[in-house]
C-alpha cells in the first residue's frame, strides 16, 4: 500500500496533498529543485504504476527538462505557476520524441511534434513527465467498451479501489493525479472524458468552452466538441493549468469560425485570468439551479450527497432554485452520436493523412477503413476485451461534413443542448446549473462493459459550454463530484463558484489504493461475504476488520457511526475527514438482535494480531473461540429484542 504521508524531499509537503503554490514556494526558497521533484514523481510512477496502469509512457528526457528548468530559474526567476512542475499528458496529445498512440498499437510508430498545448506547457517551464493511459481511441471504438482500457497501456485502475473503474476517457490523467504520480495532468473531452474520470477519481476537472484551448495536435473525434483541459487535486491548481493552456491558435480549425472571438480573447487575455477568479465568497448571492433528474436513479446514498451540496451552497449565501429541469435533454443522444460518427471518420482520416506528412505513411493505417482492418488482423490483442462497432458504424457514413444528414444531426444536437441549458437559466435568472457529475465508480467489467447509471456532461459538451467538477462527497468510500456549468466563456465565474464550494467543504481525502471497497451487506447480514468482508451495516454496530486487513487503518466514513472503542480518535473528532481509527488490542461488540444468541467459549486471540474476523460460517452456526470454531445454535432468538453488549467469552 502506498504511503501518501511521504514528504517530498527537502520539504514537509505530503505527496498526496501537494499544491502548485506549495511546490513553487519550496523551489523559490531553495528547499526543492525541479530535478529533485521530477525524480520523486518518477520513482512514484515506477513503484505504483504496476497497480494503477495510469501512465502509458515515461518521458526519458524528463530529468534533462527539469535540470534546464532549474538553470533558467537561477538565471531569470520563475516563469509562472508551472515552472519546473511535472505534468502528465494524455496519450492522444502529441509530445515530441514520444509516441502518441491513443492507446492503439496502430499508432506506435508515430512520433509527431508537440501539440499546441504542449508547446504552451514547455514555454511555461513545465516538465512533461510522461503520457497518461486512456480509454483506447478516447472511448470511441465500441458500444460495450470498458473505460480506462487500452491495448498499449492495459487497464487503468481507480486509486480508491483497484477493482473499480476510473471512468474515461482521460482515465490515466485522473488516476495519476489522484494517486500523486504528478501534481497536474492534461486530459481531453468530447463528452464527459474530463469531468467523469475526475469525479470518479476524486479530483478537479475543467472542461473549457470549445475553442478556448487549441485542438491542434490532438487525435480527433469531433472538430466541434473536442477540447483539452486541466485536471488537478484542487481548483486553484486546475485554474493555473488552464491559464497556461488557454491561448489563441491560428491553426485551430474551429476558432476562426466562432462568432465570439472577442469574448474568447478577453477570457484568455492573460495567464492569470483564471487564478484571479478564485474567491471563497463567490457563492454569496449567486443564483444556482439544481438539476436533480439524472442522479435520481443512483439511489438514496448518492442523492444524499446532492442534498449536502445544496445545503452547503445555501449556507454560503447562494440563492438556490431546486430543482430545475432541462427540457428536451432526453432527445440529445441520438443526433449527437450521429454527428460524432460523421465527424470521427472525417477527423481520423484527416489526422492519419497529417501523420503521413511526417514520414510515417508506410507504417501506419491511412484511413479509418485500414484502421479497422488492422484491428481485425490483430484481433487476439486489440479486440480481446471488446469490439469496434463504433468504428464500423462511423466507416459506414460518408464522413462528409457537408452531408445533409450530418448537418441536420449536428444542428439538432446543438439546438437541443443549448436550449436545454438556456431555458432554465433564463426562466430563473441563473448564473450556473449544478448537478452531480456522474455515479460512483462501477466495477471494471469486460463482459457487460461500463455500468453507466448517469452522467451530466452532455448538455455542456454538446453546447460547447464550460463545466467544472469538484469533489463533493463519497458513497461507500468512492468519490462523487459536483459540476458547475454555464454559458460559453463563463470559466472565470464557474471557477470562482467551484472554488468557494471547495474551500467550504474540503471534502477530498487521498486514496489508499485498496484492492476493493468494503460494501455494506444488505439486511445486516453477518460478516464474511466474499467481496465486502462484512463491515458494519447501519443500524447495527461494527465488527472488526475483515480477514487479510490486519493493522489497516480505516476512515470514519467507512467505519460508520457507533464504532466501539475508537482509538486514537474520539467519536466527535472522528467525524472529521481524514481522522484515522485503529482497532485496539481488545474490543467488544453487541450481537445484533436478529442473529442467534450464543456464548463463545473464550475471547478471540489478540496476542498475535489486533484485528480480524472469523471466516464465513455455514448456515445455522454462530461464533465460538478459540480458533473461531463454528458452533450450532441451541435455540432461536426471542423475537427482535436487543441483546446486551458483552465481551466475547463473558457469561
């Protein structure tokens, strides 16, 4: 298990909680150098990435880039908030000297030059430490895909539970930042690919207005919806990274046709235009609408997280309209997918032709059709987890962006999305719409694919509007994010609102890379279920930590109110996020009323281990000791009356 309490060398900064401001202060004071910082994160990648598969390629020139940053700092001072900072870049974004594969071996031979956003990072002094894993082809290959899996990078895991999915398609960017493999990362989004993995992995993600950040040098899906964006552990760091990424790019094919270039230029006029928006009092007086409909199917626990969000916003002085509806949003998926199918064929054919100009034509597919054939020839490897139905559907279109069917689909999608957002905002005079970003992380499943209960990225993604997600709570130990989205070019205001919420809650805690979460058994069943290990179920009191978890610290949020003999935290203190509870050498617990009453012969052994539970019992038995020997019950419980609390082995 990783130790997130490890201090970055020469500082008192914890790896799991390092902010750009703290790192810059340490480098300015001379406590830390970019070379030492880069070496620290490189070592963490070597140590943790075999479990996470978050990084697809390590940059072997990172040490040299860090040394150059240190020399420039000595000569000229810091260049900004990213000077000397290691950054992960999603592997569908070009970085010179490294393959840009989109997770597919079909592109392994291609090493084109820097994308525009990477050139911006280098100019700001950032160190490109590696390429982040992703859902292959940014999750636009199969209708039954599993997010976070790519042929080249394998299956990315969620740092909060390794058997859970990190969502996608910026899976490695989100998991890498959450697990402190880098302070910040660059992701990309067409619809949900930044905000959904950020939510699932408990970090901040910003999906900018389409056109604010250049798409040049990014493997495309849609020239209309694609965008790059920042991912970080806090809003301030995401805002600082966005300030570097946002810049006018004459080669960006979307920007010249926009009608609001003046607004775009105003928003991105200076590198600190977004960091200046950080205001802990920004929510006071803000009119916000709560979009509840999408998250309703996720259940009461997830709904309670949204209730807490609403209560927090009200406590900050926001005027909350709860709920609001987005009319016509249920009709959006059809025309959006039709438009994306045309756009992907157009875009990937153009991108493969672009790579041919770099001299890679002989070793790469030249069209989407050839890419489909490549996958079929290598099916044992490339198609081992899921197919390529979306590729084939896209290939069946004309790929012509002047096609009448395409133009109708794109017009319908844009109209539906913008009307859905504009209607409640106009009716209630709202500044932003607030909704949970997505359901808690599902189990990684290669049979059925992703289990997507809900996500709320669609309206902003299709309308080309900005969205900011920030951690807001946990369900069974899995993070859930809340999104603030609003009109085009409203990034400063949304960042301010997200920052105010974040500073009021500070709900995020670092993950522990546990193999699985501890689910709550339905109906108060005794411990010992194969997956859950049987931690306590409300309203019944807790039982010891499951087998194989000896000496493991657990948080109050997992252990549940009413724990017996909590140490070293008191019950009041344990309600604070991050308070750690360890079981004492001896403990007591009550027998739930619905279980048969029995008297174990002796206390559980405590000389060699301080925590543990017996293995699962056969039906009709109850605990005994020593050695956790099962024993037949001798009589039925008397109704459902509570049984007095006693120590095991007491009369």
